[in-house]
C-alpha cells in the first residue's frame, strides 16, 4: 500500500507598517491563524496567505504600503493577498483595484480575517469596509516585540479630530479594553516570561470611554501584576496627563520614569489651527511637573514641522520654546497633506524644501538634548534590562528611564535585569557603555 504524503498546513506571512498598535494587532491576528492551523512561512518559502497591515499617516507611508503590496504579490504569486489597516479603511477601492489583491478589510472587519479566509479566491477583490461611524468594536492585541518587551493595546480610536490627522476616520471613536481583561493579558505576558510591557493606543489618556473606567485605575491594577518588572506608557496627550498620574508613576513599583508627550507646535497660533486642546503654557507646566516629581525621567516630545499656516515666525516660536524646554529627545515629523482633513483649507502652504530645513534644525536640537541627557547620567548606577540577541559581539538594553546601554555580548544576560554603572558613550553616541560593578 502506497503511503500518502502528509498534508502540509497552509502558511502565512504578515507584513506590517506604521505604529506599534499595528504591530500588536498583527501579532494577535497571527496568533489566531496559528491556533486555526496555519503556520508562519519559512525563509525562502512561498506563503499561501499574505496579510499586509497598512498605515496612512503620511503620503510616504501610503507609498510604502503600495510598494510592499506589489513586492509581495511578485514574491508570492500564488498567495491569497489580504490588505487591512488604516489605509484599507480610508482607500479600500483604491487598494482593491491593485491586480493580485484578493481581499480588503477595514478597521471593523480586520479581526474577522479567519472567517473571510474560509471563502478564499474571488473573481475580483472582495471589500469589507464601512464608514468610520460604524467602527465600534475593540480588538484586544498584545505583541511580543522580542523576548523581553511586549506591546499591550489598551485603547483605540480618537475623538480629537485634529485638523491635520486622519486617524479618527481610519480607526473610529475612542474605545478601550476593560481593566479586568488588561490585567489578564499582563498576567499572560508574565507567564510567558515577558519582563516589560508598553501600553499602546491612539489616545491612551482617553481610556475609559467605552468601559466607564479611569486610566489611573488601569495603571494601579497593572502595577499589582506579579512577574512584570516594568511598564511604559507609550504616549499621553498633555491635557490628559494629570498630576495624579505623574505622582502615581513617581511612587509606582513598576511604572518607569518615561513619558512621551505630543506637543506638535510651540506656537499657540499653530496649536489653535491644529485644533489641539492645550496651550504651550500648559505643555510647559506638564514638563515642569514631571521634572519636579521625577528629575531623572526621560521625556520624549512629538513635533510637526511645515504644516499649513506655519509661517517662519511661528516656526521660530516653536524652536525657541523647545530650546528652553527640559525634555530628552524630539520625534520630528514633516507635515503631510491628507485628503479630507481641515488643514487643507489653511493658508499659507509650506514648501517641501522649507519643511526639510525646519526638520533638520529640530533634529539637531534633539541630538543636543539627547546627548546632554545621556551625558548627565554617566557614572550613575542603573538597572539595565537587556533585550537583544547576538547580532554582533554586543548586547543592548535600556535603563528604566530609557537610556540605551551596550555591553559585550553575554548569552546569560538576555531578558535579564543587570545592575551596573553607566560609562562613556559608544563610538556613534547611540548608547552608553556598561561598566561592571566591582
């Protein structure tokens, strides 16, 4: 009797662009597919299903999405091609028109992926996407960035409708996980050996809109989960960062002194044009409050350059404001025109060449602030959670206040917290060298 060859399980491949929220959701979908019998594709193997999780925050992001869709279609010509994410929510018909795309899933449909895969191969691309007003569901997601750091999605959507932003249209209104379910997710991470969790969302400070709970209560509940050494909050709107939250982090067992605040502009005129919900004076007061309670805290700040209406005078206001602000690093974004946003009505427009000049000026300022923050901590004792495997002869990790540290590679340091002394800068000034304690 001839032995029949074993039936190989179908394989899948995820390609994710954009924010950590997208990566967390891709991880959740991948976990569902594995539970249903799919297997991740191996290197050099053609996938049966390719899922592209897209971003639409800028024109460049959309271009990268299209390029990678075409690339994966060429590389996996027999695969069932699925496109989802923010770009798929806003431009479903445009993506469905790409030859080779089989399925487009909007924001409220992405977690129904397995159900749609049961009906594979259509004569033309199938589209399942509704208006943003119909985006209601919250999809839990927790992604393992590596063996050490996890990204836990606690909130989605946004009610702010800033004039430059499409996220409320792509992800819908603010909604969130329950505190009970977030704690269960954190316990699962601890069981898997994860040491650090980063809380992710679109507007985390708005937590509780769909559950009637409060962010501070979520933080307190997570702080009690045994086995997790560190929590980081990925980003908080300055108007939603209360003294209570700052004081809690200062006294917490596990929440580390690391804040990320979106400023976007240091000009009050620009903040008004952007429909931001604070002034630069309020923003400065939040930085001062953090420094009062947590002098050693790492403070990252987001800023947008070149939005319509940003005259040279308003840009100089921003630069001067930032020069006198006690933060640790800037994340500089060049304004990108987004169809359907109110910013398109604002004059004057800023040329791409001027955007580039302004971006370079703020990047230089960011480098100065970061190097100053690092330099001030040389010689200090710190606990470093090492998280990267051996890609060279070095291993890297981060202190609680987000200082990057490098040391000679040791296999027994992966996913472990090591107390050491912070030494001098490495060759490219991207990290401080570890000095072993005597």
